[in-house]
C-alpha cells in the first residue's frame, strides 16, 4: 500500500516538475466587460509556447497576466490563480518588481531606453543589485548581448544610443535587456510584427536558441511563425482557450473544428 502511495506522490511531483507556470480559471475584466473566461493553461519549462487566435481574442490580455502588467490598468481585474514554480504570483506578499525580473517581457514595438546600448542592458542588473562592481556589470552586459545575438554588431559602439540601431537590432537589444536580469520566463508580445522578413528570421533563430535556458511564451498573429518557433500551442477564441497541445498536433490534427477553421483560414 505504501509503495502505491509513494508511486502516486512521485508521479504527481514529476508532473509538477514539468510545469513552469500553472494557470487556473484565469478571468480578466475591464470594468464590467469580461475579456478572458476561466482560462486554464500549463506552461512547460524551457519550451516555447505560442498563443494564437484572431485579433481581440484575449491572447495579449492573458500574456500580460503572467507578469501582472494588467496591474497598470486601473479598470482591470484579474481572478483565478497563476503559479510560477508553485508560487502564486498574485499573492499580496509578492514584490511586483522582482516578479517582472523573473518574468521578463519583450513588446511588439522595440522600445529601447533613450540611453546608450551599454546602459540599456546594464540598467536592470544595476537596479536589482546583480553586479558587485563595474567589471561584473560589463560581464553581464557582454554575456546578454552575446545571448541576444547582438554582440558582434555593437561591441565597438556600446556608448552610442540604443535608439540609433535598426528595428531588428533594437528588438534584440530589448531581448538582451530582458535576459540581463536572469529571468525564469520571457514573454514576447508579437515581437516580430514591426520587423522586416530578414530581421524576423534572425529573431526567430534567437528564440530557438534562448529556449535552451529560458521558458518562452509568445503571442503571434502569424501561424507560420508559431509553427516554426514553438513546441506547444494554445488557440484562443473570443476570450476562451479552445485547444492546447503540441504544436505539431494542433497544426496537423486539431481536435476542435474552430481550431481547424482558424488554421485553414476560414475564421480570423
């Protein structure tokens, strides 16, 4: 009997270990209007999870729940439970600044600070006290720019403004800025929608490399992009998650007719 119980406990903890963020019954209201309806989703570690669906279906609203960006909107109310490594991110004791270091965000439009390339990346580690001096800070900046695939292009002009870079370079600078504080999770809200095809290909390649070290959740309007970069996909429609599963399964063998209609272009 004890062995059976031990096996059940071991199996349950094994399943827990394979979930980075657990979302249960997550609903979002803007004043009286409900934007998300009891969304349930498990986000696996060191994988890319793509959130797809028509415009206005709630995927970006859901993404912003994962690092409490919705807190910045006065009329917004979030209910349900979101756990990061089994810790409730909406618990009153949670420091939101620390949470947003653990769960970084890259936005649709590149938004470098009006500072030098160096200072864009150094800012986070400095305010979070992650470096014990200038040399260590410079090490973090270099490592982050290398991980973001930008070091070779900017290493000789770190004092120049980040805003002087091309759009694709600016987005990679924002990714370097996000990873400089050693996050657990990186959220990306349509990170390539403002980029040309060549810059998009570079960022997609980078996303694939980053998942070796980070859990990534990406909102994308491009199903081709979701198919290329993600291992898991969640299809949103009218504020609900209709279907989740492995990306291969969702794109080749969807279970819900609404998913199939979206993927084949009949809705959306």
